[in-house]
C-alpha cells in the first residue's frame, strides 16, 4: 500500500519559507554577491533582483579527519599506462588526481542558487547606510498634520456630539433649575396635608394653588437644551519632518573619458537609488559642469553629451548660489556629492577650496568628493586634503580607480555612524 | 529489449506532465514488477514538494521530518539540485529509512523522473533498508519517525525558550562530533518516542545530582598520593555519549540536544558504511524495473530516452587525471558490481568460475539478495569485486608514503594485481581505517578538569590540522574546560593540540 501525500503549500498561503532566517544565515555570501552584481551591472539595469549563488563548501562542517602525511593507499580508476611497481614523481601543488580518502559524493559539489527580489536586492545593497547628521526638522507641506483629540467644546456638528457629556450637563441644569421649586413643592404638600387634617379650607386652597404653580414651573424646565450640548474637539497637530536636499555635482569635461564618466554615473545612480529608497522627502539638485556649470534635470544629468574644459569652481559657485536662493540652512539639511577626475585648471583649485570653506561647508551637513582616476592626485586633491583634515566630520574625499571600487567607497562614505551615547 | 507489437502496447502515459493519478498508476506497475522480482519492501509514503520547500530545508525549517539544522538542509539541497540536472543524487535525506519509507518527489519533475524516483527510492532503497543486516541491527524502522518528530519538536521548543543562536551553536558542536557518537560494538536499544518523552523528564532531575557527585572536589590536604582512580577507567570512543553524561557545565536541555544528535548519528551509522551497496542496489533496480516496464510496452521510447540520459549521467566516472575527477563514484561502482554479479550468474565465463565458483551460474536473484542482506561496502567489495569490473574501470592502486618522494603503483588490473587492488579498494571503505581513532583517555577531575583525548595514528597518518583545530573548539564549547588532543604513534606523542591554545613558552 503506497500513500501519496501532497506536501506542497496550498495556493493561498505564501511559501512558508522563512526567508529572513535564511537570509540572515547567509548574509555574508549575499552581501558579496550583491557587491559583485553592482560592479557588473549596466547603469540602466541597476534596480532589478539578482540571482545569488552560494558555494556548497562555504558553509563548512569540520570533523576529525586525516591530513596529508603518513602512508596511505588509494585506488583510482582510469589507468592507461601504469604497471605494478612504477614510480611516479609527486606533482607540484595539490593536483595529481585527488589522492584523498574515499569520496562520499560521486559528482562534484554544487552551488545553491536562489533569487533575490528587487526589494531585497536594494535593501542589501543599501544596508547600514544613512545620510549623516540629519538633524534639522521642520514643518513642510499640508499633508504632514495629524488629528489629535483635544477635549470638548460647546460648538460643533451633530456628528461630533458627545452624548454622555451632553446628558450630564442637562441633568445638572435640571437639578439647578428645579431644585428650589422641588423643595418648595415638597414643603407645600406637607403643609397641605396638615391643613387638610386641620380642616383649614382657606389655607388648603391657597396651598393647592401654590402646588399647581410649582408643578407647572417644574414641567416647563426642558429635559434638554441647546446650552447642554457638548461636542468632541479635534485639532490638527503638525508633524515635523526633516527636509533634506542633495546636490550632485558632476564633472563632464573633456578630460573625463567614457569609462570615467560611466563610473561617475554609477556613483550617482547608487546615490539616487539610495536616497529615493530611504528618504521620503528629499530633493535632488543636479549640476553638471565643464567650464561653466548648469543646473539640469535628471534626464539631462545622466544622458546629455555636452563636454568642455574643466573649471570646478563654477559648479561650487552655482551650488552656493542655489543654496542662498532656495534652501535656507536653518530649515534644510543640505548635502553635497561631487565627482570629478581631479584634472582641474590649476589656478582654479585654491578658489574651489575657498568657495567650499567659506560659502558651502558652513551650511552643509556633509559633503563628499569622489575622485575617479588612475593617475596620481593633483592640485585639487591636495587642496581638498587640507579641507578634510580641517573638518573631518563635514568633508570626506575618496579615490576610485576601477568600477569595482565604487560600491565599497559609496558604502564607506555613507556608513551609518554608531550613535554616541 | 524488444517491445511487444505496436497494437499491444498500452502506454501508461505519454509526454512529460504528471498528476497524482499517474503517479499512483506507475507505482502500481513498478510495485507489481518489484514483487515479481522478489523485492521485499516497507510500505511507501511518497511526499510531493515544491522547490521553495527546498529552500525551506536549506534554511533549516522545512523537512517534514527532521530537526532544524542548516547542514541537513544543505545536503538536501545539494542532492535536490543534482536531481534537477538529471543526476540521481538520492542521498539518505531524500529517502528516509523508516517504516513506512518516505520519499520525496519534486513538483517540477517530469513524469519520467518521478517514475525513476519511484523505482530507485521506493523500491530500490526501500528494499535495501529492509533487508540489509546493518540497518536491521542499528535502526528500528518503525520508531525512527516518531523519534525524529519528537526531536524536531523538542528542538523547536528550545529555540523558542533559549533562542535560535544558542541552540544552533550546540547543534553545530554536536554535529562536528557526530561521527564519534556511536557505540560501534554495542547493539543499541531500539528508540521509542514514548519512552523518550517519559524518560526525558526523569533524566533532567537525576542528571544534575549524579554530576555533582562526580565533581565534588574537596582536595584532601597534604594527603599521601593515593592511587587515584583514573577517570574514565577505560578509554571511551563514544565522545558524544561521554559528554552527554559527564560534561559539567551543560544545562539539561543542552544535554538533551547532545543526546538527540547522538541518536541520529546512530541512525545514520549504517548508511555511512553501505554507500556503494545502497546506491548500486537502487540504481541496478531502477534500471531493471524500468527496462522491464519498457519490455512490457508500458512506456514509450521518449520515456526511455529521458530515463537513459538521466541514468548515464549518474554513472559518470571521470578517470583519475580528469579535472572533474572527485574520487570513485559510488553509483558507478555499485551499479557495475551488481550488474556484473548478474552476468556472472547468467553467463559465467571461465574466469568467473575460477574466481566465484559458488555463484557462477547460480540464480541471480538469490545471489544478489544474499549479497544485499549480509554485506557492507568493505566486505562486499572484498567478496564480490570481479576482475571484469576492475578491467572495465581500469582500477589501480597507489601507495602514497610521505617518507618517500615518489608515488608507487601497488597493483593494476592484471592477473597479478587483481587480488591486491580488491584488498586496497575494500580497505578504502573500512571506517575503522578511514576515520581517525580518537578516544577519551583522561579527565583531570581534581585539577583543571581538562579533558584529554588520544589519537592512535594508523600508518603514521596525522590529523588534518585545520579541521582538528575547529573540532577541538567545538569540543571545548561542550566540555567547558580545556581539552587536549594527543596524536600518538607507537605510543609516543608526536603532536599535541589544545583548546584554548597554549601560548608558546618564552625562550629562556
């Protein structure tokens, strides 16, 4: 008798795979795979999911076993030329047909492949990164309010009527208004009884009239009056949100060849994806420069083909102007990221440093500079060096020579800083 | 292999889609043939799963039976992947040696592959588990599932109560010592889950008390050095058992985990010694059964093409100088041997009569059945490896002696060499030789409570340095006090390892 059991999960519930546990276990490999993928992908392709491969041997399970040495005998298949008694020289290194103990597996070890979704991919890519020093929080926009219960009021709309309070007020009013008459009424009734017992007709008649009046008076007091009504009150409280703006300054001069431009674009693309993913409200200002700087939109920033000489300070000046015009430092958290190949007009480099120091750095939370070149650093790098030594919290600079360096450098620049307690 | 006339053929199915009804029908047909061939099997329980559940297994959650440990999952996945590529890497995890015998079919397979799994696992492996003496001695097939379920639940509870990571750490350490968790010379009692549950609570109470007795160390001041009772009295080879009973710092739940791993190790012990036979037997039978099905006209050529391509993939044996070479493929060797045994019975040559006078010409089913029941890899090879197989595979033996600077060819597949090659190959499957001989020899009860192990070197073979260091760390974690491993050759300690590692003594 054979039983066939269907253990596949029913359509309704999602797979019981505890992906989190799995991803946590193989975190190292996944991060490595993601870093590799980022290195190799084309810019347009950056965002999709990825297939990750985990080598079977990477998860090691040690046991006691023999190491090389001593005297061992092994039987191998596939003899073509040997005869008993032959002596063979040992091969260099470890090859020579796996002269190990009997293998437990017939075929070779295999890698385990699985798919990361796009979301997971991006998450791993940007894990542990943040915009540094994001401190300024301020009001912005009308959709950042929340309604909060704020007690009661005497005015309102029927939907907000608080029934219990209203009735309580009504009760209080009735007590207040009828209290005296009710007491008088009780009194009068007592007296009436006495008068009737005594047979005092005149007093009795007077008292009856009085009682009638009192009763009418009590009846006139309404059960519920408009003065009694109470309503719930809500007010709008603003939610503070942080405003941040990132300035992307890219050098598109003639000295940047295609490959360097490509690397710069990768950097900015990573930055762009990172910001879009992690921060709800962020503005990005794109500035391209060669000899003159121009503020552009995203499309033009990544795709335009303009080129020219190199005057880096033009971009920095433009940035400073835009900041002064549109982004008040007390409201906005301002960031800057600049990429260039470092090949600047020599006289210009000190101007760059000065512009940064005087006009930009005082206003920004963080500014990073990425130099993409295989050559030795030039004047611009040296100038910036001084800045980064003077203000290490605000200014960071890195060099990148190959595509593979971009992602690690990006991670370094935006690494989450451990909170100082 | 001629099929009956076209008009008589009635294919069970055509094309590659499967459904539950087809599986039932194939199982019926294959089961009928298996019975005709005299295969005795436990009832089968076939479970259909999805590839995502494979990932579950990898993440240590999924196998319906079996506790959560990522290494099981890892093996499961390796195997399942070979499966998908058409290689039949059916290791024991996909077939559970139990009554009923559990086998897994993957949803993504074609009907041909499902039929192949049915024949291979549900009738091949199944009959091996039921018949082979090692399995009959070492496992109680009826209760193993219960026990695995008990273990799984217990471990899940521990994870909830103490956290996933602490449990994983203990299990990792136990797994490192799993090969040394078996009493090789004692017959184990069959495991019963009911008993276990009842005893487990008792154990929790008693264990701490007995432990405290052992570790009460009030040193006798200045007393004469009496003959100290050495503990343990005799060297202990079952490391996990020793730790379970004597490790001073384990919590009761940790002790229970050690015990669970030990029991599982015991369960797997026969499988380690019968890899070649088990796989060879299952491969032989899937080949025979499916061919019989074809001969009856029940499956078409398309089916056979797919099956044969899968089948030959499994039997791949690259020669020693091929970059893909990874040792002797147990499927290839096992299949070759069983097939040749059948040939020796059906069509013996003069050589066969000389080498196997008892079985040449005998009825093949009886001979194969007898071999399957009463041998394990080492003895099977020693008894039944034929010169023809050695020639086909071109086997040759190499001596690799560290003290010499060349390899020496000990024997090849010629008349003078057959016996020697056979001996050498058999010894390769002798666990006693292949696994280092490590035993616990001393516990310093009154001193630093350190544990000393002795490794008896065989043929001057040292321990693998890196692995030993890792395993010692695991041992240290379980024992709680320093551990020391001495490698002895001819009674002299040639190598000593400790954990934690001692700092080198300063030069004077």
